[in-house]
C-alpha cells in the first residue's frame, strides 16, 4: 500500500493505539462468548480443559424435558410480549406525538420511568403484586405465563414508544392533510399514510422489545411462579449447581436463536429501506 | 400538534392502553411495595400496614449501610472504568470511514443481544482459578522460566511455582462483570454525541497550537458531556441495582444491595424490610436523575446567558 496517505490529525481511527484499543475491547467482549460456545462441544464433565469434540451435550440438552419446556415458554413469552408492547408502545408514541393535553409532561415522565429505575425494584414490585392479585396459577399452562408476559410488556413498551416517537418526529403532517383533501377518511389516512411511514420504527421497536424479552433475567426471575419453567431461571439453577457443558450447550442454542431472529428482523427491514431510497 | 379535544375518541384510543398498562402493572405494584415498607409481618404471609418506620430504620443498620456503601463504590468504579474504556471506542467509531461505521457499531452492540445470565456465566470460565486468564498467565510464567533459566534467575524472578490469581468470587470480579455486561450502554450514547460533533472545532483547536491531548480534554470532552452524562447514568443505575452479577461472580464478602433485596423477598421472607430497601434504592436513583436534570438545567442557563 504505497499510495497510502499520511495519517491526518483527525484520522483517529487510523492511529495504531486506537486500533489496538478497539481490538482489545472486541476481544474482551467476544472471547468469553466464543469460549462458551466452543466449550459446549467439549467432551469433558468438568469442562475446564479441552478434551475432544462431541455433540453429546446437545443431545442431552435436547432430551432434557424441563429445558425444552423452559425454552418453549421463553419463546412464547418473547413473541406475545413483543406483539403487545409494539402495539401499546406505538399507540402511546402517536398520542404523545400528535396531541396536546393536560398532564402531558407527567405522562411523558411516567412512560420513561420503567426504563430508568433499577430492574430489581420493578421485579420485586411485580412479585408482590402478582402474589396479591394472583391471576394465573389456577388456569394452567398458557395462563401461568401471564405474569411474566405482563411484566415484560411493562418494561419494553416504553422502549418501543421512544423508538416510534423518534421516527414520527420526521413525519410531514401535510401528507395526512393531502390524503384527507383527496377524499380519504380518517381511518384510511391513518392506515395508508401514517402507518406505512411508521413501519421502520415499528420493526425497530418490535425487534428491541423481543431482544429485551429474550435478554431479561431479573423480571422473569421475580414474576415466574414456582411451577413455571423459563429458560433464564432454568439455566440459573443449572449454573448454581455447577458449570457443565450442558449449560454451555443450552446457552449456545439461545444465542443462536437470538441471532437468527435478529437476522430475520433485519432482513424484513431491508426492503423498506430500499423503498425509502426509491421514494 | 393539536389539542386532544379535536379528536377525543382517537386520543383516548391512543393513550389508554399504555396509560392503563403503566398504571396497573407498574405504578400499582410500586405503590404496593411503598405501602409494604410501612408494614409489619403478622404471619408467614400476612403483612399489616401499621405505618411503622421500623423497616426504614432497619435499612440504616450499620450492616446495610455498609452494603449500600459497597454498592455505591462498586457501581462508581465500574462506571468510571466503562467510561475510560468506552470513550476511545466511541471516538474510534465516530471517526471511522462511513462504510465501516455500522459494522463496528454492530460489533459493539451484538454481545448485547445475548442474555445477561449467559454473559455473566461466560465470565466464570474466564476468571476462575482454572480459567483462561490464569491459563494465559501460567503460559507466560512458563515462558519466562524457560527464558530466564540459563541465567539462573528463573526461581528468583518467577517464583518456584505458578500461583494462580484468585480472580473470581470477589469485588474485582463483580466490577469486571459489570463493565463487561454494561459497556455497550456506555459506548452508544458517547458515540451518538461524538458523531454530531462539529469537526471544525477540533481542527481550529489543532491549528491554533493545542496538542491532541489538550484538544481532547478541552474540546472533545466538554462537547461530549451530554453523552458522557447519559452513559454514566445508563451504566451506574443498573450497576447499583445488580444482583445477578454479584450473585454469580461475587464472593461472600461482595454482596451488594441487590442481593440483600432479593434475599428479603425470596429466602429470608422479610418483605417489609425488602420493600424499604427497594425504596431507598429508588430514592438514590431519583437523586442521581435529579442531579443530572439540575446539571443540565444549569448548563442550559449558562449557555443562554
């Protein structure tokens, strides 16, 4: 690379020390996860030294009925809470974006509250609340997940609201007026003009909500009833029992599922971006 | 923006689902533990609200004050470390070529898509006595012995045997884990402000004879202050309330306030005391947020003047 220009005073990214720093941080962030994934294939019970390649622990994890149940529950929770928080969050964003009303700063602050308060406070509050209200236990399976889903929606819809509101800030309201002038009803305008503009925000917000739900430990830990198996709680008890390759295998599966879901969501978002470029 | 009176039906349809959800499943539960903090245990599950202040007094027991102190200390050290590590990273991303930016940004956010429990668990394999950091150190130790052996210095310099470092189950491990888990929270707001920075100000500073270091501290840091403040808050608050990281990585002497709250609600079954602790933690959080609002307000006022 003979024709490389000298490093300019503001070319911080081309400075060696900063590149090394970036590399070190990348190693810091990724090495533990990579090690975890690699050691899920380790043919050793104590899981400290590499002994040889095996997929035994995946077979074991797949045969572990409570792990499978926990995994299914967590996916159901993530999907349902994503749908609800996307709808609730988007509607709230539209209300805050479109209307002037008394008490608006108060509502604005209240919506931001679940984002800022320590998770553990919300977790114990929901634990006590569901202990007193007691929605679910009597009704059996899907209902036993209800407290967890409700908790997940409560902390993720404010994030959706922030994302969608940021998107709507760039909306030209004369488009709505034009639509109405051309004879569309209020509902048609909303559905054919406002919602399509909002869509990237909805996808980004929904993606965020799903990630938050799959990532969550604290709220799930406190809202899960004694008989309800969820992935984080199951893995937590396995970890407390000892670090085995089976935990690694189970964790790897969750990592892979999260990455696949994210890739799908990013793919879904892409045609939209191209449409925006054409417009 | 229009008045809600223009379309009341639409307004209520937009606002009600979220407002009710918030009221029923966030405000009401918090109000419930706020009440519990003034209660007394009347049986295994019954709690009478007697408006006693004994629970709050219990929080100010020297043992728990020490715990709060340690939590504040651990959260502060972790936040400062995250800032020191994250600032150069944010700088590198915002000055990277446009086509690389989203890629490096993705690199930083990606671990964030992994469950916090899994990331904390992954840390155990790295830090434990027979973990990867110690394996690396042992390798260096062996290398050192081989190199120094011909000079007869190996035993004097490297010691007789490799003694693995006790990295896990102490406060250092907890701080390490917090930095590991929450680093993306620091980098993102820093990047957001640095990316909007007016480059000509940096050029002016360098043209006028300030060195890189002086430019960094006199121009970049003050201009990036909103991002720095957001990053500090985003790391400090979850760090203060963490219980998972200290539970898995900490030892018996590194319990944090989050662990004690969890214990009151699960094993110890002393909900009123746990509720009082939660609210002290919440008040500390609000104090931090109020401090930020106050600082922002004062700076805004100065800017206008």
